[in-house]
């Protein structure tokens, strides 16, 4: 039997096919979720109607900035009034709450719809880095005038190679900015930023670390 070698090229009757590259897997530090708006939640007391509440809060609220910060007003199926805030006012919910509570003391109970948050890890920081240093850097490089609260630094832990790993809980808007930077300089070290592995999140109060059946919060955001 005679064996004949065929040439390495394609046969004449074969057609060339375009090789389509695989889609790149999303990187871990690419945050793509949609940001949920911040809101003030006004739950009517007794016979107060939607019109009563909205009219009263427009008339009596002491701070004019509150009205300027409201993007829209909504009414839920169960009669709760939501004051949806603009993005640039999302971090001022706690500041506006008292003024509206005073104005609606007889008409509605006022609670804050917490801004959507994200957990980030910052690794490779120097082992001597302090909470104060981290807060100062976040304040000066990310926040554009909005005050960073100490609670955003969840923990500082020792890591491999005598370095520190910091866990941050930030409003989603600020977290996106930090992730885009990918690194942050604290003291004499450059930390690498990535989204932390997703922890337990309560569907009822939207906070982290527990589930709805174990929730002890008086705030119920499950129907918003």
C-alpha cells in the first residue's frame, strides 16, 4: 500500500471560517450593578393622606435644601410616601431626616432608605496603617465635599507578608469611583482595590451580615 501525504493547507473545496474570539470574562473589580436611589420613607399615621403629607412637608420643612435634593415623590401600593433623592444628595439622608420628622410629627413616621452600598477589599497596605489615615484619604480623594463616616471602615486585618487588608463599606456611587482607580495610596503604601466576596444581605433592611428571618431592625424596606 502506498501512503500519499496531503499538503498542510486547506483543500480547494473547503471554505475559510472566521475565528470568533471568546468574550472576556468580567474582571472582579468591574462593578456593573445598577445603583438604587436613596430615599426618605414617610409612613402615614392614622388618617393622613398622600396629599396631606406632601403638602405639609413642602410647606413646613425648615431646610430649603431638602426640596432641592428631591428628585421625585412616589406613593407605594400600601400608601407609603417616598421622597427619592438626587444622586448628589444621597449621602445627606441622615441630615434631612430630622427636619422632615419635625414637620410631619402628627402625620407620618419618617425613616431613611439607606443608600445602596458595596463592600470593597483593599490589600497590600502597610501593616501600620490606621483607620484615621484611611478615612482622610477617602475624604480627600473621593468624596467631593460629602463627609465620610467612620463606619465605612469595617475592619483592618493583618495579611500575608506583614501587610494589612482593609474592608470598606461604601455607598455604591463612591465605591464605583474607587474601583475605577484600582489602587489607593495610604501612608507610604499603595493598596489594591477589588470588590469583596458577597456576604449575607438582608432583604428586609438591606444591611449586611444576616438574613431576613434573623433581622432585628425596625426598618422594613422589602416592599420598596
